[in-house]
C-alpha cells in the first residue's frame, strides 16, 4: 500500500505515522521505541541534539527533561507533507526555548539557524522516527554542516584567544606609524587577467610561464610566495599580507626595497609595513564582532573591509576577484601537498631547510609537518589537515562567486597538485594562449583621491578617541557604582577582553572579570599613548 499523504494511526502503544509506504514509528509501540532511543543517549552539556524528521515529537519531552546545561534540541523536517504533523505536535513544546522546529532543506540555512540557539561544543544526531530514511543524504549534509560550523566557531575562538590581543596591538601601532603618503584609496576594477600565486609546491611548475608574462598580466603574490617569485626572476605586481606575527618579514627580504603594490591588513605585524616599499591599500579584517572595528570603519581613512578568511591565499582570491575583471589564474594555492613538500622552492621554509640540511637531516620540519597529528591523505595521495580542508572550502566559495560574475573565468595552473577547486584545469600551452589574448595594456595609476594630510588627521582623531575611552573605563572601574554606565563603557571597550577565555564574565560585570579588565585598560592606555606619539 502506498499513501500520498501521511496517515496518523492509533496503536496500543500510542500514535504512529504511515507515509511513503512505510511506518515512521513502530507499528506496535511507537512511543516506547522513541523513549528507548532517548534512554540510550549519553547526555552531555553544551550539546546540540539534531532530531531529523521529528513527526509526532515522541521522545522530545523525555529528552528535554534530562538536558544538561547549555544544551538544546533542533528538530528539522525536510518533507513538506510531514511538516504539518510536526507543527501540530510541537505546539505543546513551543514555550520551551531549548527546543526549536524548522522546515529547511539547505544545510547552510540550518547551520545559521543553530547559531541563534546558542554556542555548542558538539552536535549529536537523535533519530526518534524513521523519517530520516526518507531523505538520508540531505540529513547527513545538514549534520555535517552543523559539525563544520561548530568546528569553525571554536577554531576561530581559539585563534581569537591566541591572537586577538596581538591583532589590536598591531592595529593601533600601524595606524600611529603609518606613512599616509604611501596609502592609496581602494582601487577600482581593472581590466585584464590576474595570476594569483600561493607558496605551495605547484608554484614551481608555473615559474617558466610566469617569467614570460608581459605587463598586461597582473601577478599577485600571497606573502610567502613573493620572495620565491623574485628569486626565480618573476615580476611581482602586488603582494597580499595578513600575518599578525613577525614571521612574514623574511618573505619580503628578496624584494630588496623594490616597490610593489601591497594589500596589507591593519592587523599585520608593523615590520611588514616597514619592509614593503611602494603604495599600500589598507585592509581591515573583521576577526570578531567588536565595537572597536565599527569605530575603525567610520574613522575617515581608506580601507577595504574583509571577512575573517584566515588564509592569505583565500584573501588573495577575494582581492583579485574584487579588483580584476579576469580571467583569473591560480597556482601555488594548493591546500594540500605531496609528502615532504609543504612549500615551493625559494620560500623561507625551503631556504631554511636547505641551510640546515646535512647527510642525516633532510627536510626534517616538512616531514614532521607531513606526519603530525590530524594530517591525512586525500584521494589523490596528497597530505591535508582540517585547517587546510577548511581553507580549501573557503577558496572554493570565492572561486564559485567569481565564476558567477560576467566574464568570471577561473583557470587552474596547478597541474593536479593540491585540493580540488572549482577552476578549469589548464595546461601551460593553453594558458599562454588565453593570457596572450586577454592581456591588456596596464593603465597608469591616477593620483586623484590621495589625501595624506586628511587621512593622518583622521587617524590621530581615531587614536585620541580610543585613548579617551580607555581612560574613562579605567576611571570608571575605580569609581563608578552604577551598573548601566559601566555596562556601556565595558561594551565600548570590548576589544580589551574579547581574547579572554571567558569574555562573558566581563560582559556580565563579574568581579574577577572586571579586575582583569582594569589591568587591560591600563595596558591599552599605554599602547594608545605610544601610537599617538608617532602619529
């Protein structure tokens, strides 16, 4: 028997559902079968329980009554015909904020909805009905999307704990020491092809082609690739720099004061600004939702806001797509590598390994990276890890968006080395032809819109306002007893505690959090004074 609409059937053990020629619960004990599933679950705190196709909500009450702190239940239905049944059954649960029901087929939309329910450390699937079997692939994608979203959140959170303070310190220092005569407004889209070069092993294969390119092709280097390209005799037109630590300095030494256009994040290490000669286009990564970054965006000097992409390779794709009409070529953006070959020849890591090489030591660091915890081989035998896989996914999203724009053709010059990306695999002979046809005469940069004095004044005003805010907070933490006034000041100075492992304690004005914040306020007051001294 086949039914087009679901049928609710009364049994000795409660109501069951018959749909699509199958029973979605037990024919004899539908309620008890769901309760047995709930009883088998090892409950944990801060857990999101995903219930695919909840139907009559059997077992949800029992799961709710045993939920531990920070946990919640997300019921997802992908079948139109079953959603009406679920909505009716959900009425008695609607008032409990720990459980939600949505009708959604897109995994990304489910993940976005889950973010509004709280912060979770894990997601656990709970199949209380057989409705999962109606759409197993989609429910599996939803589960994977939720797991990936939670994983990304905690990786970003750990990065913020490790790096957040440094990023803000760099930001203030760079604004104070900026040579505003070198700064350029965010450029307009330019015609002509662009080649984005990462520092992966596939870059070595493309060097002969890159040496041949004329000025009509823009060559954009991710930071670590810049030195390798110059040492190999390749012209570099622009460099993208994101790194907040000092390690990038070695990447730029081979440029030997050669001026190149530089897309540099305001949170990058100050040494990168000193090492890179030539015009600078400022980037502002929003690594966290901070009021500081809102004030920075309104400061009055030019910058390009960018999302927290994490990888300079992914950021370079975003910039190339924003400022070049295409076509776009990629090489060295591998996000996976042959065992023992993490970077291209001529990169700082490669040069360091060569200097250390002896009869008994051969590429020790690169082999150690190949076999460290978390690495695995993909289907092409290339080494990858969770971080590289995440960046490969982000790069795929950037290339997919680019390909949807008019003329958005992306070509892959990596010759099979690296993670799969949505770009057309291209032999070098074909690439030469495409580049020759697409090459355009390079337009000269226009001096219009450059206002170094106005930008310097705006930068000084920004730093002065931040210094005044830090002083007010430090004074208020000693004298103010009114909670509303202190709450507003603390929220305005969110960057001072965003890197804490427990920022929520500061936001809630817990005493231990406020004591730590007082020390931070004094520290940042000193940093801002130093920045203003050089502005």
